[in-house]
C-alpha cells in the first residue's frame, strides 16, 4: 500500500496548500453570487405578479357590478389582459437554469473534494470536526439545487437562501490559513532564535580565541 500512502501524502499537502484554498474560496463566492442573483430574479418575478394582482383587484373594486353578465364580461377582459401580460412579462427561466447548473457544477466539484478526502485522507475528518458539517451542508445544498432544477417552484426556491451558509466555509478556510501562517511565523522565529544563539556562541568562541592569541602575542 505504499502507493496509497504516497498519494495520501501528496493529496494532503495539496489540500492544505494556499493555492487550493484560494480556488475553493473563489468557487464558494461564485456559488453564493449565483444564489443571490437567483433570489433577486425571483423577487422581481413575484413583484410583477403581485402588481398584476393589485391591478386586477383595483379593477374589481372600481367597477360597480350589479349585473352578473357585466361581471363575467369584465372577468373575461381581465383574463385576456393577464394572458397578454404573461407573454410580454420578462422570463427569467433560462437565466435560472444557467445559474442553477453553475451552482450544481460547483457543488459537484465540492462533492468530489469530499470523496477524495474520505478515500485518501480520512484523518482530516477526525482532526477537524467542521469538515463533517461542511460535507453535510454541501450534500444537502446539492439536493436542494437539483430539486429546483428538475422542478422549479417559487416557494421551494426560497430554500436556496439556506445554501448561503456555505459562505462560512470562506471564514473557516481563512482562519485555517491564518493559523498555519502564524505557526510558520512562530517556527521561523524559533529558528531565528536558534541561529542567534548559535551566532552568539560562535562570537563568544571567537572572542576567547582572540584574547588567547593576544595573550600569546604579549608573551
């Protein structure tokens, strides 16, 4: 199993590298931006529908319906107006699909990352408990977004807001990078102290030798 240990060591080194964490942060930000755009588009759609409803409500309130035939005629006219409005209303369906596909692609990469860690570096999940929570969040978010793609529903799409908690991953990664940089700085300081002590020792030895040579020269 030497090949397994070799791959595990290389992968662990790569997964803990600053470059890999930078890529993860960029993907996470893109992911969350897509979610925010989807929520904005759906808010716009719901606002348009709400305005159409208010217009219809105003029409019913302004008219004095004493005749049932007049009421039926007004309703038919209003329905025709609603149908015409639907044809001219902005359709964000394509944008929604594209953004959802981008989100699912990013989440798929995250899932591949999780599977890679489970296979080759499972001890990461033992050392860092947040990796388990992170994996759960990513898998649940993938399920939500896949559901939205195959069956879009305005109410269900609000679940997308919950996936914004993936932003916490950036904070954790930044915290981990900061901690590692701090550890590296402390190690460098320790090495500098050792070097300083060594140089001080060498300087002391040189002074002793210089004094010894001076005494011998005087004799």
